[in-house]
């Protein structure tokens, strides 16, 4: 283990001491667990972010124009073929 020194505000120190007392653990164990839990949450969406993205999704999906699967597959094939040949030689058609 590595010994470190941190400066904490009074409220954080009080919370740390209360938590350690309540759980019957050393303060260092509480800090280790808290840092571990925080590290696990990094990169995850918060509930607010998740709700916002779902709202955006619910707004955008109905705006996608319906197209026959055959038409979509043909466009994908054309794009793949164009990439293999080094790109399109003409402007792309717009719907």
C-alpha cells in the first residue's frame, strides 16, 4: 500500500468519520471503497443523460423516412462498391 496525504473540507471529513464509525471500518477502507465505486461509475450515463438521449431517440426515430429494405440494401451495396473502386465518380443522389 502507498501512504498519501489529502486535504479535505470539514464536511467531507465529518462524513468520512461518520461512515467509518457506522460501518466499523478504518477511514482508509472507506476512502478505498468510495474511490473504487466512483471509478466504476465513470463513463456510465447518469439518469438525466439517459433520459435526455432516450427523448432525442424518440424524437428522431419517427422522423426517419420509411424506405423499402430492398432500396436500403441496394444503396449500401453501391456505397461499398464505390469505396472499393476509390470513391464515387458522380454526385450522390439526394432523396
